[in-house]
């Protein structure tokens, strides 16, 4: 008799913690059908609820509420850390079976590696549960989609077989997980498949290589399609060779899954720090973690994006002139000030105590640093003090339990939400560090300083100030017509992991999002440089999201002169946008929602890195005291975004 053990977070359900400490779980797509298909098979749980008091009891209660009657055997439910094989050995003992007769179903490849070390068979997604029971492998698979067929047909076929997409490169190419049975079903439906290596305990990443590619002279007379394909293959080979070379010395190595947009897809085994590899001249956000999702192809935001675009062109406010009202502008100027931003940045970057009157000063907000969780707690308290509905969206990364922070002002009868966002984590992986002997050593994220005052302390501070502005407006009796949601993502520096998880969960919950305004690095201005703001709307996802994101960018561009008349506005869109796919807004593009990222001048006109923004990017020198950190400049950008977003929300 086989015994099945499931991870909860992300695998069975998306979870968030309410303000009262209770948990709400929402089943992931196709999960309930899988559980019901194995109604007669013993089923248990292996999950880490964290160390908070009563955490295990609260998660267990939420599990039974979400999946009533499907996990009746309490002795098969195991809560605790999954940072070694210990909890998996314990689970095998509870099953009374041999380890080889137990299956662990979990999305996290690190956890699957521990389960495999304990002798369990594993599945990377519930869809592959039967395959694991029957000891059939799951493969990384590239799927070519005929133009006459489309992604909608692929979705219907994939959802009826053992196949789960992980990334849409274009309407004609999808990277997926699939068994041999799934591959055969896809082929019979008319799709061409390229089967690569087994998934086992690997995860998929997109590694972009920003170095120029020079096509051979032999291709001078070739068609554009041939040159594009050749350049893509060359870029993929260069990215793979460099990345694998940087990771030599580890027991296992990455494998190429073929060319990807701007670089290469790779499968990375557990324990390999692929997010820490940077090609020469790499721009921000050059590594993207890819998540399996049966609903990835449906893009629920597309319908919303199309409708909201039409409404935008009908007029932005009551006057139809595309500008925030004088009252909104006045409120924003009063609330979003250089002094307010400086205070918030000082506390979350370690210049001043995190909590006024207490001694602790933040050393780092890196996802691997203990201070990350303390900053999350402080942010939650701040938003709660503003009367917002606050939730923590939980996820795990490399054994660390992390949270995105969501704070919402809800409006009765609202049709959608407007999101004002930034990322709360930091890194100093490009800094220079030495050991006790003065010899160079790698960055240690668990102990080294990573103040991240600009990246993205400035964006985090701007989101906090925007929430304070809304609080003041509501106190004056004004009310938006849409929900306003302030979201701070964690693990952005870890290949956009936090926002990927957030957007995936929002799509599964049929969330209605009118637009996302992301602020990522808004305080960097080199002395003497003319102030400029970049508005990034470029999306690698075709369809309504393109026009809708451009429309959001237009709104900010029209607002900037009303806030800062001396600013140059650089609107970057289309496939040439150098930030395409590189900040948290891209996680919403992937689901079809309108989204933009607003930043300091990070890129040159030709798309190369090296604008007038901070020179301390990803180093310990990214502090509030850095000569390139300008809170006056940051306030102008934050005011422009806040005024636009709140007006878009109906104020």
C-alpha cells in the first residue's frame, strides 16, 4: 500500500495569515481533483508552519477546513522544519511502510531532495502523483505551439493529462513539466515536444545574458527569422557556459533546457546558489525563477486589462484632462515628503532603530538574514496602525520561511483593486568582502550588511508613505471607488520569487486587479545629474496587457510634470524595454494584468546599464548616507506614482 505525503504551502494551497493569526488556504488548481482521485489511499502532510505559538494547530485547522475529510489520519500529519531528511524519516515511520512505498509531493526542489535522500519517491506537482506511485519520471519539456492552434487549446489539452506549464516564452513556445504519457497526449493533439532531462530535484530558471551577440558573417544574407534563431542559440550557449562555469565545484551542475527569451532556460539541482551568479554587465533582474502552474496559460487578467484600457481612454478624472485633482495633489505633497521617506528608509536600513525607542538596528533585509523577519513584523504593525486590513502571504525559499506583506483599504462594491508595490528585501552580493586574513571571500547573506537603502528601501518607504497619504484622505472623508492595496514583496532579489508566488495565488483566487504600480529604486541620483524618471511598461506577454500597461505608464508620465516640472520622463515599453521581465511588475504581466515599474535613471538610452542612478547597486554602500541617495528626488517620484495610483483608484 502506498502512502502519500503532501506539502501544503504552494503545493496543495496558497496560504496567507490574517491579522488575528488565523490562516486561510485556497486550493491550487487541479489539487482537489487529484486528492479525490486517490480517495482510498492513505494521505498525510509534511509541512513547516513556523515557530509561532499554536502555528501547527492553526494550519491543521485550516487544512481540514479547506480539504474536509481528505486528510483523516492525524498520525500522518507532520509539522516541522524540512531542512534535512529527519521529518521525512519520521513520516515513513508513521506510515508503517518501506520508504520506497511512500511518496512526497512538493513543489520545492530542495525539500524533494531531502525526501529522496530518505528513500521516498517524489512528485514535483500533484498532477504527477500517479506517476510517482508508478515510478514513472517527469521531464522538462519544451512545447511548440502551432500558430493556428493557440495557447487556449494547449491549456485544455494539458489540463487533461500529465503536463504542467512553467513558463510562456511566446505564443509559440511553452516550457513545461510532463511525463511520457503527457508528452504523447500533447503530440497526438498536434503539438511538437522537445523532451529534456528528468525533473527530479531540480527547479527551472530563466537566465538572461545582457552581453551583445555578434552573428557570424555567414548569416548576413539569411532571413531575419534565421538570424534571430541563431543569435538566440548563441546567447543561450554563452549564458549557460558562463553560469555553469561560475558554479564549478558543486556536486551537481545545472543543465540547459534550451534557448529562452534573452538567454537560456536551465534546470538547477537543490543546493545550487544560481541566483548568486551574475554575467558581466548583467542588468537588474537577470534571473527569473519559474513556477509550475496549470492555470498559467489562462491569464485571467487579460479580460480585466482590456476593459480597464477602454475606461482609461474615456478620462482619468472628472475633468478628463488626465491629471490628479488639485485636492489629491495637495494631499500627496503633504504626506509623501523627503522627511517621511528619510525616516522610513533610516529605520529599515539600519541608520536608526527599527522601532523608535528600542535598540535594534537592522543590518540586512536579505531573505537569508534574521533581520528580514523583524522588518516584516515592523511593516505589519505600521500598516495595522493605519487601519488597513493586513495579511502575510507565506512562502518558503531555501529553507527560510518568508512573507510578502499586503495591506488593503477595502471599498464596498468595488470592482477591482489598485496595487502600489515595492520589494522589502535587499542584497549586497556585488560587494567586496574579506575574511579574517584579509583575503577576498564571497558575500554571506546570513551575516553581512545589506542596507539596501535605495534597492529597495526607497520603494518600500514610498509604499509606506502612500498608505499614510490614503489614511489622511480617508480621515478627511474622501473614499476611493476601488480597493487600494499596498504590497511589499519579499525575495525579489531571489529571481522575483515573492511576487511570482503572490501573483500566482492572486490568479488562482480570481482576483481582480486594475493595475500595479511598482516602485523599485527611486532615490539614486548622482550629484549634478539632471533628474529623470524611468517608467517601464514593456511586457514579454502579448495581448491586452501591453496596451493596458502602456496606458498606466502614460498616466504617470502626465502626472510627473505636475509634481516635478524639471524632470525628464523616459517611457520605456515594448520588447526594447530594458526592464522587461526584470522587476516584480513582470509577475503580473505573466498573468495578463496591467503593471508598470517606476525607477530612477538606471539604464542608458540604448538599454545598457549605467544611467544616473546609484553607483552602489547591490553593495554595502547602498546606504541612506551614500552621496547618490537623494530623498528630495525620491519624494518627487513617489509623489508622482502615489498621486497617479490614488487617482486611478477613484480619489
